[in-house]
C-alpha cells in the first residue's frame, strides 16, 4: 500500500510540475479593448472629419492690379547737320635712286701664330701651353659670315667709309674682344661693323690637333652703288 501511495503521489507531483511549465511557456493573452470603446472612437473620428469637410474655405481676396502708366513721348529733336571739314594732306614725293651695298671688300683674314715675331696685321696671342714657329700665319676660314647693314642716316646723306676691326676667334669659333682700330669717318659705321663681325663664325686655329684662340683683323668698306 505504501508503494502504491508513493507512486500516486509522485504522479500528482509530476502532473503539477508539467502544468506549471505549460503555464510559464504559454504567452499571456492580449487584453482586448471593449467593443463599446472601439465604436466610440470610430464615431468621434467620423464626426470630426465630416465637420472639417463641411467647413467652407475662406476666399482670399485678389490684389487689385496697379494702373499702367502711359508711356512718355519725348519730342524728336533734329540736330542740324554739321559741315564736314575738308582735309587736304599733301604727301611729299621722295625721289631717291640709291642702291645700298654693304658687302665687305677686304683682303683675306690672317691670323698670327703664337710667338714674339708675329705679322703686323695679326698680333700674337700669348699662349703658355703651346708654341709655334715664329712668323708663321694662316688664313681664317669663315663658317658663317654676316654682312653689315648700311646705316640709314649715312645712306640718306650719301656718306661712304670703312672700318677696321681687331678681334679674337675663340677655340669654339666665336668672335670675342672686338676692337675698332680705324674708322673713316669716325663713329659712323662702327656699330654696324661690330654687330656684323659678332654674328660671324670662323674655323678655329689648330695646334697639335687641338683648337686654340687667335687674333685677326678685318676691314669693312661701306660703298653706295650707283653713286657718281
């Protein structure tokens, strides 16, 4: 009997625990709003909407358009015609039959060798590194020779003359250290001659296969062609 009673008691306890677990797992039911309150809310909203629909809208008064101003009519003023001045410009006729020629007419350039007894037309250039036989000279070979421009004032005045220049030909063939040693008439053709020789290029002198600097002189003759 005790065994049967213990079994029944255990069964009751198990059923009680199972029911308690089901109660804990099952979510609580949502509280339902009474139907009367739902109906009341719906009726209130419908009445408010109907009031808003039947309420007349206030008409916005239109602004009156401002009157248009009549356009101003200005009287036309006619300006009297101004007489156009007659301009008489007399262009002087220049008659000139001048043919300019500034081609240099000079003897061949000579460069003196390094030494104490150099030629008079090409003074010696001191060079301690290399020496040469005294009195030897060689002709300069131009790579690009630029003729001088005849000065406009001298051409208009019919002036002729000549300029003798002394200069140095560098190892690269450029003209440096230009000096006027003679000019006839003085200061008339110096600038044109210096500009022409500074733009010219010459073959440098060779010593033992190495290009070296040297000095030379050149004469530019300025002659007007067709002048009696």
